[in-house]
C-alpha cells in the first residue's frame, strides 16, 4: 500500500512538472496537463502488449484523429454529419489496423491516442476550423508532451501493476481450482 502511495505521488508530481515545463518553455500546457498525463499514464500502466506496441497504437490513433481534423477542415462541412463521418472513419480504420496486426497494435491504445488530440484540440477547432494548419500543431505538441510525461511517470508504476495483475490472475485460478 505504501509503495502505491509513493508511486502515485510520483505520478502526481509528473503532472505538476508538466505545467512547470510548459511555463519554462513558453508552452500553454496548463489546459492539457491533466488530460495528457492521465492518458499517457493509461498507456504506461495498462499491462496489455509491450510498452512499445501501446505507444505505437497511441501514435497511430493520434495521427488518425489529426488526419480526421485535416479532412474536416479541407473538405467536409462543419456539421454533425461531417463530424460523424470522421468519427466513423477514424474508428473503422483503427479497428482495421488492430485486425490486420492481430491486435499487436491494440485498438484501445489507438482510441486513447485519438482521444488525446480530440481533447486537446476540439474546442480550438470548433472556434476556428480555418486555422487548422496553424492551431493544430500547437495543440498536438502540447498534449503530446503532457502524454509523454504521463508515460514516463507511469513507467515507475508499471512493473508493480503488471506483477500485481499476474498475482491476482494466478490467485484467481488457484481459488477456482480449489473450489
């Protein structure tokens, strides 16, 4: 229990450091710090596939959603139908990538990546879709830095989580076998 508290405090410290880094480098990380650190921590903590595969999934989902914004800005009307087409396309492409890779690139990680750019950029995009080329790189870099801090902070927690899951899984099977 004490170890989890310490490691959780370290992750919280990484969240606070994200804002500090933003201040030092003139980035507006305040708005995306919790979103990015939390989503990065999910990528780092979920013991499904290797960390590299989870990060690749995150990156693919992030790029797919970013491309979705580009398509919205370039050719689709800014209507519910235009947004629905992009949401459908992003999720279908992510699902197809997961199928083609036999889930080595996990769908959930691609969805987390998509959520990162959407959470960081949707409000800005909605206010001025025509500024996609200038506004989206700023949103992307700030949330990616925050996500990287979450992954980095969670690496300190990850082994403990994976070991605990393995113990729980093994204990669960032993208790079923004895019943």
